């Protein structure tokens, strides 16, 4: 009985082993299943006309700015302006105590009366001398002396009159008026303080109707992009202040220097802006953006499609067999989420839109045909929006941006 139980167990184990071996043999003989292809977004590159924009950093300047200094020395009698206010040309700003100057004017007026009387007396005596000389009652020498005295009295009167004119000017200068229209700063010297002619600064005054933005363009960029531009072309420019989104202020180029600076290789130019907004103030840091004077056809791809290895920038192209290939490119300026390709791609080529994040050269793929988002190209504003990188930089070297016209 025990022997039979053992034989049954051995028979069961043998049967089970045969089944397992048969299953393994079936699996090995079955054909290998092909792995599914990686789905990848694929798009045809854009071939469109783009206008290149160039951005330069600057600080706004007032066309007219004055340090208000007195023309005479004296004591400030009153400050007549409200600090920080807008004043018109000719408005009274500061008054210097006029009493010493008024007294000098009165003294010289009296001196002029005396000189006038002395001249009349000399003229009368000279006239009498001529009558006596004609009757031989006075010598020629005496008559000539009286004639010379008339000339002397004329000179004395002229001298007193000139001194009186200077004194009246000094009296006028006790009222210090705005030489230009603009915004005045605070009073640096207040009532009761003594000021010195030509040296004491009372306040500053800047014109605010227009503002100038001077900046330097390297001669290579100027010759390539702005060669046909002159100060009378009216080339449009846009301005962005720190913290602004975009370039909301519009102006135009109105000055080009007469020479390239040989030390820096740059040309100094100026754009002028109407200061219609209170945010536009002299001294403010700003960026000025101008368009090149011509457009060009360029290949444009999504910026995320561009990869970078140790030495090169590249994209992954898709051939007719839907296989990825490495293509070295030279990337140009950015247009929102897009990027201009200077070299390496041609019209009609297809690329992997999302770049080399999960795929690589030589891989067959399952293409998902998509279109490149053209919204950044269709925004036909005067100026393109600033990128986040530009907004985060406060003092960067001049750089180039582009705005594309949809082809």
C-alpha cells in the first residue's frame, strides 16, 4: 500500500513537469511581438517674412534743463514756487531782498541828474565862448578848453547812465524767474539765506513736454539694418520703462550723430518721445526698440524644438520614413515662443516639435502631425512684447528682437 502511494506521487510529478516543459516550448516558438513606436508631435517649419527689431538701453533726458542760480548776491526774501510743480516760462520763482539795489538805482538817478546839469552848463559856456572868440574877447585856447569840457561832461553822463542801467538790471535780477517752462525741483536754499551770484544753486528746472533717449548702435548693426535711415526718415521707435509689460510709448528717431566713435565703434542716435504720461521722467531707465528698415524671409520653429549639446544647437528632423535625424542649426533671435533659424533648415522640412527630450537621432517614430502656433507671428503691433528675460535684466548690452509678418 505504501509502495502504491509513492508510485502515484512520482507519476503526478512527472506529468506536471511534462506540462511545464510543453508550455515553455510553445512560448519560445511564438513570434516576438514588435514594440509600439513612440508618438511624437511633428510639424513643418514656418517660412515667413520677419522684420528684425533691435533693443537698446538708455536713460531719458530732458531737452532743456537748468540749474537756477542768482545773477546777484544777496539775501533770499521769499520762495515763490511750489516744490515739484509745473511752471511756465517767466513765472516768479525766488525773490532776493531788493532794497539795497533799489537804493543804488535811486543814487545813480540823482547822479544822472547832476551829470545832465553839468553838461548843460558846459554847453552854455562853450556857446558863450564861441561868441566872445568871434569878437576877439576870448583867446582861442580858452574857447577850445570850454569845448573840451562839453565832451567831458558828455562822457560823464554816459558813464552814469550805463551805471544806472546796470543797477536797474541788478534790481530786476532780484526777481528770479523761470527761464523755461517745465517742472521745478525742491528749493535748495530757503528764505533768509545769503546767496552768491553765479555759484549758489537755488533749484533745478527741466522741460517735460518732450524727452530724449540717446543710445549707441554698433556700426555693424547700423550698416546692416539701418543703412538707409536718416534723421528725416521718421523711423518709429517704442519705449519701455522698468516694470512695464511691452513698449507702450511711441516716438521716432530724429537725430543721428555726424561720426562713428572710433574708440567704441558705435554711432550715437536719439529718439524723441512726447511726455504725455506722468511716468515719463528725465533720468528714468528705459529700453528703446526700433525695427530694421527691411524685412527678410526666414525659417521659424518653436523655441522648444531646439536642443543643445556640448558644442552645437540642433533640431531633430523627420524624414519620409518617419525616422529622426540630427541636424545642426544656427538659431537667431526669438519671437515670443518661436525662434528664427539662420542656418541649417530649409522651407518645407519637418521637425520634432518638442525637441530631444524623450527621443533621439535614428529612432523611428509615430508622427502626430500638428501646426506651429502662429499667434506670435500674427500680432502685428507696432512693437513686439518684451520677453520675461528682457524684463528681468536691468542693464544689458544692446540686443536684437524680431517681429514677424505672417507669410
